[in-house]
């Protein structure tokens, strides 16, 4: 995957959450004397492997020592890993949580040790001890997913104008894991976009499962999404009616959904009756499916830029400055509004693979053809 983007220190003056008032005029600490703990949720998703590697590479390029840990989607393991980072004297923590409500004890320990905490892509909830948040505009991601579903069905044209297709179209809705704060932003953005078409009958959620609790997929597991799609086909579409679109918030879920549909006789490609299926993260296996006209779209969140921003924010804290935020209103974690830096994302359909993914160096033509990183 492409190299981490060049780093620049984009911070405004001030004191970070982990800083002390040093009026002695002492020189800043040498980066080589500082350690950053990086906690990632799992290695079962290629995007988290890429994120961890990119953050580690960027921090090491800036001169810091890095303690990178993956927790295998196990909450107690992640708690223990963060405890150990604190015990070993980490100077800053970058945390992509498994469960955004499960780290209160660790965050309090970090605060007691004067260690700043940056939440990475997943907001950590119900704690005052979260100093900064780096992520994408997750509500917008949901809007993009829903818009791509409407475009794929022909309800909208690519430029956003009204398309020729009038429906009604049978669709089903999938959401992410309820313990991931992002899942709620994705679903809200999507539903705010789709609701008018559901209300006027253009879209029909035939199962009736329109609440996030009904659509949720614990831990974002592909197998869970496949099983739910199988159950929906059995319970709702055994009368001969067809699914024509599926809102999926993540490529792993999309692949499970597509497997269930193909096993039920759909497809194998869109031209053969595969429903319009959305996704997210531009995982290479799904990019190949898009290139092969099986999956319709994904959302490209360039995690190289996210890793770069995490490093820039970390540098500010470690220099006893305040990281630059471009959003100080949207991300209320239940205790405080966490200052945030939001990045933009892109919708990728087949004709955008070259310009968005290959030309940018994110994937190569060979990887897209093979579906392997």
C-alpha cells in the first residue's frame, strides 16, 4: 500500500491535555526519548493492519518509539494492553477502541499519569479523559453510502439529479456494531438520505427492519451479516419477490451479504440480477468485486491521511501544544464534546477505481485484478 504521507506539524499554540506549565525555558524533549502507545482493535480486517502500520511508520519517521498492539477484537485484551502501555511509561496513547464504552478505567489511569489520549477513528465514549479525536466525517460517509445505493438503482444520476427509475425497489438495511460509535453516524447519515424515498414508496424495506438495533452487526463480522441476509431471504423473500438493493456500511459485511445472495441464486453479477450492494473501506477483495460488477460501490477513506493526521496531532501534544481541530461541535461522547479533526471520503464505483485507488498508489492494477494485497 502507498507510503505514509509527508508529515507536517499543524498545531496552534496552547497547552495540550498532557502538558505541564514549564516556565523554566527547558528545551523540548527529544522525540527519541518519547514513546507512543498505539492500540488497534483487530488484525482480521486489512484496514486495521494498514492503519496500525501507517501510524507506526509515521511516528517512527518522526523519531518516536512506538508500542503497537492488536487486541484480536477482545475487549479484556485491549484493556490489558493499554494498562501495560501506561505502566511502561507511554507519553501518549492513540486508541482505536473495540468497544468505545469499555475503557473508562484505562483512560482514568492515563489522565492520572498525565498521558494525552487521541481516539483514532472510533470515538471513545462516557469519559472526560479523551483529549482529541481523528476520524472521517462519518455522517457524510453514511450519506455517501445511501446516495450510491440510490445511484446504483437509477433513482439518482451520478451528478445528483433525478434519475429515470421510479421503483418501487425492495431493499434491506445493514448497520455496524452498536458498540462502535461510528456505526450510529453511518446509519443516521444513510437513513436521513433514504427516508424520503421510503416514505414515498420508491424504496420498500420489505422485512420492515428499519431500526439500527434490527440492522446491527456485532463486531462487524462478515459471517454474521451473511447469516442475517440468509435469514432475511428465507423469512421475507420466499414468496418469489426479489431484493434489489442492500445498504451495507462495510466491505466485509458486503462480501457476506453477496455470498448469501449468490448462494440463493442471485447474480453472480449485477448484470445477472445481483442487487446493488454498497460498502466501505475499499478493501481489496471488495474492490475486485466492484471491478467485476458484483459489488456496486465502496467508500474510500484514505487511511494514509488518517494516520498522517494522528501523527500530526500526536506531535502537537508531545510538543506541549494543542492540536488543530476543524470540528468542535459534532462529537459529544456523553460527557464532553471532543475536539476533532475530520477528513473527507470518496465514493468509489467501477469507473473510479483507476483515478481514486490506483493512480493514488493505494492499490495497484495487479492487486485489483487478483483481489489480494
